[in-house]
C-alpha cells in the first residue's frame, strides 16, 4: 500500500489565480494537495472539489501568510489532518505562492506599504518554510514563486520586485543548506499573467495587455495555464536534478 501512496504538495494562495492553476496541475500529475486561502473559503472549497474530481485528495486551510504568528498553529493543524488521513504528518512539496501586488512609485511608497510587502513576500516565505521543514520529507522540493520583475524593471514595482529578488537569493541558500536532506529548491518567475492579481490589470486593462504583448517574444500576455504545469514539472521525478535555479516563465519578456 505504501508504494502507491500519493505524494502531497502544500500550495499557499491556492484558491485562485496562479495558485489554483498550480494546485490543479499538481493533481493532474497524481499529487495530493493542501492549499491555503486568505479569505475566500468558498473558492478554496471549489478548488478542493475540482482536485477530488481528478481522483486526488485535497484539503483547504485558512492562512494569512503575512502573519508569522499563525504559522505554528497552521502547520500543527495541517500535520494533524495529514496524520489522520494518510498515517503520516509529512508532505513532499512546498510551493510558496501566496502574495499580493503593489503598484506605487518609489518616491511615494509608504513604510506601511513596504512592511506589508516584506511580511507577505519575504518574511512570510522565510518563516513558513522554516516552520514547515520538520514536516517536509527528505527528497522533497521547495518552489518559491518570484516574478519577471526581479530581472527587468517596470516603474511602480520597486517594492514588490525587491522582495522577489530577496526570495530568489533565499532560494539558492535553501538549495545549498538543505541539499544534505536531498531537498531541491527552485524559483519559478512568471511574467505578466492574465489573472485577478493586482486588480486584474494585465487581464482587464487593454493598454497594459497590449504593452505586455509588445515586449514579449511570443507576442501575448501569459495565462495561468502557462505556469501551473511548470511548477508541477519541478515536483516530478524528471526534475530531480534541477536545483538552485530560477526558471522564468514569461514567453520571453524584455529579452
């Protein structure tokens, strides 16, 4: 029985947008999914049902990934649920995806805005990963979601992109320090994607969408389906030797 047991992925922010697509793509690869949501439980439960319809197990938990004080309780809740359902408290893949956008000129960014971005995109990723480590199986994977904006610059994204730059450096350290446990750590950096992220500006603002298409070698903005499969691949056996890498999935933006 143990040989056929599905591996398990934790996807933060898995109820919508890219996280939803990642969760479903993982399920299509035969991986069970734990997903977190910030506020929309109904949407999270719909994703759980879709994963179950694909023949995989799925569980949704509320979590504010900007609030480090919640992490210990969340990890305990998740590990208890996994122990009850599978016989083991552990999981295999951690996908740090949850996040929010900030569009503000550097000169006008407030300390409050800066701190919010730190908490969600850098401090949250750092300490959730740290808290999860005892429950992450040896030979597992960590995938941190960055952004094309850590490589190229669009005015208004200095704070958000700086946090993603920090996550990219952190990922290399994770790869180095966790290698002894056989845990690989990589970054997936999407380009501009048509989701509700940032109020849906890439999806809904025709001017922004056209601008993105004009600077992308493949001639369009990205779609959620362009991203989820790459994350699922990094959790596959075929990707076992990919480690410490930044994989940009942007269709060739700003080349």
